[in-house]
């Protein structure tokens, strides 16, 4: 079974990509992009491959790019140029017969499959237009430096910070897909101001969540988040409330406690170390908040977890 590429971080834990994919897909909710709802269907990141794949088709959009090596695609029997390396992205619409040819041994690919469901009649028209534009681009999109930075970011999350990969990786995946559509098919999302607002709204919500996730081990205040995100505190609070149903303080606390529970259940860490890792300077306060949220003290939870997994 394939594994993630090893990391230089000695604390890195290899993760089975099939397990990662099934976890993300099972918990992922559809999210709005323009006049569509996007639902992730399959996700494998950095898996090694040395064999070519025979011609096939499926009912989803398929997006593939390489982290190492070269691959070539044929679409309906025709070769798609150029050969794909780290600078290109292959994007195929549903129902398109395509074949993958591996040009270098031990190539390393990332693959995503997703569906786009129109929310209205205009969305149905836009979906057909999107498929046509993909074919006009020969299923080949540029891997810009911004897209590459997003991909590198989620590699780092999954490989170097196992306790944090779940929601952070999913959010970064969504940000990556939003950026691809914005950079390559902007016309489909600017026909009216409502669509544009929906797209920008979704991106900003993702930015807020990402900023919070990145600062969970700090005591960053609202002024700090405003500076980091580039929005006013009031705007951040409103968007976060709309996205999660929670205030900033409640959301940050719930995320810290959730991660603390994961750490105590899966990592051999003391309560003091977990509290410090998540920005709690007062261990007693951490224990109080944890018990209020979970119904058990962190010490007892850690003890139970050790008994289950000696």
C-alpha cells in the first residue's frame, strides 16, 4: 500500500493516503463556488505510481498534477500536450475518455475527483460552458506559484502536523479548487455581482478559518487576526458566525479543545504539554475548559486512552 513521502521532520507520521482520502470524503460537506455546489468524491495526495493507466472515464471532474516525474495524457485517443510535470495541471470533465501514460518511473501524483451540481438554471448553462472551456484549453491548466504554494502547504500539514491535518487539509483543498476556478474560468463567476460576491465570500471565510487554524497555538487577539487577514474585526466576526454559527472566542476554544482531545487520545503527551502546545498558559484553566466541553478531565481521558491502547 502506498504511503506519503517521508518528511525530513523526525516527528512526521506516515499516513495511508487511502485512509486520509476516505476520512476527508466521509466528512466533507458540499461548498458553494459560483452557481455550483462542489462535492469532493476522491482524494489521493503524493502517491507513487510507475504504471500507466488504460483509457477510462467516470462521472466526475478529475484533476491531477505531479510532484515528481512526468506523465502524458491522451483524451479520446488524442495526445494532450504538453507532457505534465510540476508546471501543469490536468483537468478532465465528467464522461471524458482519457488515458494516463507514465513517462518516468516512480512518478508522484496528486489526484482529486469532484462533482459540480448547478444550483439553478443559469448554473446548468454555466456547467456546460465550463466543460467546453476545459476542452478548449486541452484539459491543461498552468500550475501557478500561488497554486503550488497551496499544494505545498497541505503536503506540510499532512506530513508534519498529524494532529491538525483533518480540517486544515480539507480547508486548504477547497482554497486550492477555488483558486483554480478563479484563475482559469473567472468569466463563469462574474456574470452578475451576486455570483462574484458568493465566490469572494467563500474565499474570505476560508481565509478566516485558515488564519485561526494557523494561530491555535498562540493567544492572538482580534486585532491580530484583523492584521493577519486584512479585514475588520466586525467583518471577521460576521463571516465566521455565518460560516460556523459560533463567535470567534467560542470557535477558537472549540477547535483547541477538539485538537487537545485528539492529542490526548493519540499522542503520548502530558496534559501540561498539550495545554502549552495549544496556547493555554494556565493548565488549571485548560483543565476546567476541557471538562466543561468534554465532560471529563484531560488527565482521565489520557488515562483511559492508555488503557485502551497499551
